[in-house]
C-alpha cells in the first residue's frame, strides 16, 4: 500500500556546500543490479549566489528531488553523498561523460553519468495536444481541517447543466500524491480522466493534502481524514447542481475511502480499483508474503508477527489506523452499486482474498454490483507477468484499456 522505495532508499538528509563548478544541469546513468538496471538522475542546480544544490531522482522507485550532500565539485570532478542510506558517488569528467563509482553500504557499482535526463520512459496513454473536452481548475475548502483541496474538473465535450451526465470523484492510493496520482512516472488518474471525458463522463481529481496546489499536511492524518476531504469535494459538487449522479473512484487506499463514503450515503456509485476487502493487518501480512515469494524467499510471516514488528517502529497514526480498519463494517452498510476490480498479479492488495471478501459481503445486495478479477494485471492495472508485478516504472502501459472500457460501460449501465 505505501509506495516505499523498493531497493536502496530511505529517509534523506540535506547539506549543501558551495564550490565553484562547471558540471551543472542534469546527468543520468544506470546501475547494473543483478540482471536489472536502475536509472539514477542527478540534478546540479545553481542558486542565486552561484553555489550549487544537488538532488537525486530514482524514477523506478518513484523517488524525486532527494537532497544530496555535495563535497567536491571542480572543473572535472565530483564527490557527493547521502549519509542516511550510506551512499556515496565519486566521478571524473572524461570526454563528456562523468566516469564514476556508486557505493552503498560497502558495495561498489560502476555508474557513468551522461548529460541530460535520459531516464524518461514512454507513456503512450497520456493525453497530448489539443483535447476534445474542457477542464477547469478549482479549490474546495475543508473547513473542519482548514485545508484547501485544489484539483481539475473535467467536462466532456457537449456538456449541459441539465444533462444526465455523471461525475466521478477520484481518490488516490496511500502516500501523498498529486491529482494525477503520479507514481513511477505514470499518471493513472490523468489517463482515466481523459478516457472518461472522451466517453461522456465528467470527473474531478484533486491534489492530496500538502501535495501540488493543495494546502495542509499529511503528518498526523489517517484514512478517516482523507475520507473527510473526499466528502467535502462530493458535497461541493452536489451544491453545484450540474450532475445527475456523483460517484467515487478510489485506487488502493482510495478504494477503502470509497467504501467509507458509501457507508455514509454520500455517493451514487462506487468504483474500487484494488481496494481492500480484508482487515488491514491481514492485508499487510499477505502483501509481505507475496513480495517475499516474488523475491524467491521461502518465508511465511503471520499477522501476529506483522503487528509485533510494527509495534517496534516509530509511532505512525496512519499505519495504526490502517492496521485496525476492517472494510466489512462499511461494506455491510452500502446499498449503492459497487464495481470492485483487481488483477491476479497484484502483490500489494491480493485479488483473490480481497475480492472474495467483497463479493461475499455484497452478495445479493444490488443488481448492478460487479466484482471482477483481471488476469495478468498488477496493482496499477498494467499487464505484466508474476515476475514483473512490481516493475511499474519499466512498463509503458499506465492502465489496461479493458479496465478503462469496463469502467465506462459499467457507469453508463447504471439507471
């Protein structure tokens, strides 16, 4: 659920040292880690007083703007470090290439850097050029938390206030994300909003607290706080009076929030994309075991072990809330139509256990309910093999076309 770094990164520290330099701008290289390659990007940014600040990106781990300690920067040499993860890099400029060594926890790897950002992957589903629909940026005020949530309202072409057009409010997965749910250089919500608009369905997607143009902070917040944010957005759209039906589409933790709001009778329909159907501590245990299996580690962790391990960690109110949250409580209260979907290769919210729980609870409650499992799709609904289930960054596809089509057709089928 949490989009933690998968290989080498953790909490970062910042330090800046001012030294005259000629190496500047963006430089990119690839670390060879076993059979895989991991792109590393360094940004050497000049400040107003002619000093240099350095930041590192690891796109495959959705890590951007990590502050780096700059120790040496001359006309042809660079030395830098991130002490919190035991990482150093030293290199020398030779014929336009910084030839160097990346070291972490005593392990040395060759890392040559080339000018420019060459790590950007193809994302063919992202909309480009002139768009056949209208977008409007607006902010919604959550008075209770004194937070302004800024997002994009997308009106399909031909929209009329007195039409029967539905609108979908999108809620991101766990961890602070912008309105596009940008992760691993993919923009799932942008792609979904574009597809909905081209098929006559409006949408509103917004930056999470403290992200993009939204105010506030995620520190000290739980899923219940984020549900309050989504509720404020829904109430705002109700008052606008422009849409016949207001639904919610939540991904991962957003699916859990969708269930919360369904239980509050706040929405007319729900689309849960990889939303949890089982209690949080059980879900996290399944997730850990699935990832261990993916890595070839023959070890089975119990829910009790998961809770004991988390009890030794620094207090985290979000995690404590999630551990104890049981979707059954909210699902049993929901009467509106629910579309709950997941992929067989999802190792973060396992499809079989979560969809089964949702299906069992909802059985016979609403004739429009749709519970569907998609073969060979991962947590982001990308096509993959079991071995590449978490290679989100490497996969060009952002969201399966079959899933996009099914969402549109299901929403349009509601009466």
